[in-house]
């Protein structure tokens, strides 16, 4: 049995340097700390962290407030425990906090950084190789005979974290270094000065680095020799993106060179912007280097450009040329769908805005033919504004036959005359009823004549429109300013929008005056839209005979297809 144990120790030797073999956690050793009154020392311009309190194996986060000599609180923001900050001489003083109803006191003394030869800046930074064992020494420990050290990462002691580690003679030993071990560690050691027990807290910046793998830099862009398009007269940025492997002494270098007329023997270094550097992986750093051409000229198209990246192991390079960018036309696979989409969207907007006008056009020009032969009591419902002047004109106007043959009779056009040639000035409101009834033989409906008195005006208008195959409105500025007349027009438009629609014909007796007037009250929206799209004719008294004949021909074509026999 003894020989077996001897062989075991020969195979697995034990030494002070292998505390991680047969893993165990180090225990906190040292003097019992007075948590009511604490004294801390720190080194100026080092990272420091105010301590948190521990109650029943649980950390309690507190905020420390600055106090004066008489322990009165000094105005200013409190310092939260566990928050890292660069400590300065002005932070020296007394602090207090309340926890579980008890007042706790802390005195902080900030020591000048170079007041002693024991302060070595190199001890505040340590690089550890990932995957290997790591050692973190406590700064200034060699100047003290006290090796009792407690290590912290954050507010919690390393010994209480899920971490394979141990502490030996003031050195924190990590059994295996991981990427997550990067951070700030604090080592607390106890010193006694003039009977006062101080906790001397020092900070160490730890960086977990990968094993050094010798590699040359890799240029990611440009990706090999290539040609880039530029616009003459515009600025252009030559961009080079390079991945550099990690090196303990990291000194990346990226440069742009220009070869005049492509001749590598005639080369110059281009002016460059400040390089951009960032870590993309723990083993890789990306460096972006740009050179700006302020204005591209034809001479730049004859040159070649080389990006060269170098580190301690070697260099890499790529060469590019510039060419003038051609005007790009949309490829059919992209342009046609986009153009089609814009066209459909535009049509949708137009249809939405012009929906009512389009509906009126459809009803008036297309659908009316379906109802043109419907049996109605009247052929035409005539709407116009009657006045005293019209009564006088009606007394002197007549449809009189003239001696001799008239070619207009064959065409069904009226032969109009008046006493002393005044008939040409007769208003259309007087002429049209005579033409429709006496000459063309249409059954005419006039509100003043054919509707029984005593009824409601609105009901009479709607019923008269329903009983007629066609509605003719004689428009003028006075007509559009009269609410009763506008109601007839609006009712006709509403009837046109229904399935059983009458035909609607507008005749402007004086369009100029109507266009210059602003009806009061304003016209309904439905009427405004209808006036834009409904069929209309223009009449003006005193026009030449040819123009008058054209008006009557157009009106006759617009009338319903069949009519009663003319009166003899």
C-alpha cells in the first residue's frame, strides 16, 4: 500500500505552483473587519469602487454620501457602491450611509500616485492567454510584508463566484482563462498605520487575449484586383477594409498608393483620412482606411491604385482601376414593375378623386341608352328662371312660316322671325318651349303650367323629373344664384346617378357672366362637379345665322329618339 502511494505521487507531483490541480476555492483569510467604521486607501488616478455591504451572504447595494468634519452631510450626488470611477485627491474624506436603520461610516484616503517607489504603472495592466492558466499579481504587494489579499471582480469576491481560481501569496491564479475574464479586478490588502486598520484597494485591468497565431493581414475589400465606377467631376473615396490578426504589440498599417499611368515605377503615396479601427472578434481587428479624391478627372482613369496592409509578419496588397460610370437605365425587370405600380397607384388616386365625375359621365353617355325608350308621361322637363322681361319678350315672339320653300324644314330646324327683325334678340327661355312643343312635337313639362298648385315644391320637382325622359336646364348667373332653380338641377343630377336615370342636358344662355359670378349661397359640391362633366350647349342671342343653326342641330341630336307628331 505504501509503495502504491509512492508511485501515485511520482506520477502526479504536487507543488505550490499547481493550486488548480484537484480544484479548490481559496478561503478569505485575515483580520475580522469592522463594518461600522471602515477605512480605505486608494491610489490617485486609478480605478476605484466603493464597497458594498454584505448581510447573511448577500450583497446590499448602498449609496455613500459625503460628510464634513462634524459628520454633517455635504451637498452633492451620492456615490453608489459597485460603481467604477477614476479616483482623485478631492474624493478623500468621510462618507456615511444608512442600512437597516444603522448608520455606517467610511473614510477614504487617496494617496499620490508617485509618492513612493512602490507604485509601478505596469502592474495595473495584465494580459492573459485564453485557454491557459493565468496569474494576476496585486500591485505594490512586494513593498508590503502582508500577503493576505482578497480579490474582487465587481462587488463580489472572486472566491464566491463560480470560477476555478485560488489565491497564493497575493497572486490570483485563474485555472483557465476565458474571454469573459476581461475586466477590472480589485485586490484588497490590510495595512495598519498608527493603530488604524486600513483596506488598501488597488485595481488591475485584465485583458484576455488569444494565443498569438502568426498571420499576415487579410484585405477584405477590395476583394482582389477589380474596377470601380466613378463619375467625372465628383469626389470619390478609395476604401480599403483589412482584417488584422491579434498581436501583443499591435501596430497595423494601411496605405494607398497611386501608380501614374499604370506604371509601378512611378508611384506616390495618396493623402489619407484617419483610419477607423474596431475589434470584430477577440482574435481579429478591422481597420478601414480611406483616401479621398476630391474631384475625379479623366487623368484619374488612366492611373491604378494599390492598397497595402502590413503587420510584423508581412504585408498584403490589392490593385484597382477606375472607369467612368455609364448612365444607368432601369432594367426592364425592375423598371417595368415599378412603372406599372406607379401607373396603377396614380390611376387609383385619380379614380378616388374623380369618382363622382366618372360616375356621372358613365350614366350620362353610356347607360342612358338603356332607358331612352322607357315610357314616360313627358318627353322633356324644362327648367329655367322666369322674369318680367321674359313675359314681355313672349308677347312679341312667334314661330311663323315664311313664304316659299325653306331647306330648314327638311332638317326639322325652326324658321324663326319677329316683327321688324327683332326676333334675333328673343331670349332662349321664350323660344325653346315653342320649338320643343310646336315645331318638334315633344311633350313638355313646365312647373308653372303642368304641375297642380298647392303641393310641396320639392316633391313636385322630384316627381316631375321622374315622369320625364329628359331634363333641360337653361343656365345663367341668375339661375345659379337662385336656390329653387339650383334645387331642380341638383335633383336632376341625383336622379341621373340612380338606375332609372333621365337624360340631362345643360344649355348656357350666357356662360361668360356665369363664369365670372360667384353664386351666393355657394353651389353644392354635387352641382359643382356635375357642371364640369355633363353635356352642355352654348346659346347667345344675336349670333350669326350659321351659329344658330349649329346650336339647333346639336340640340335636336341630343333629344330623345322618338316624339309625338308636331301640331299642325
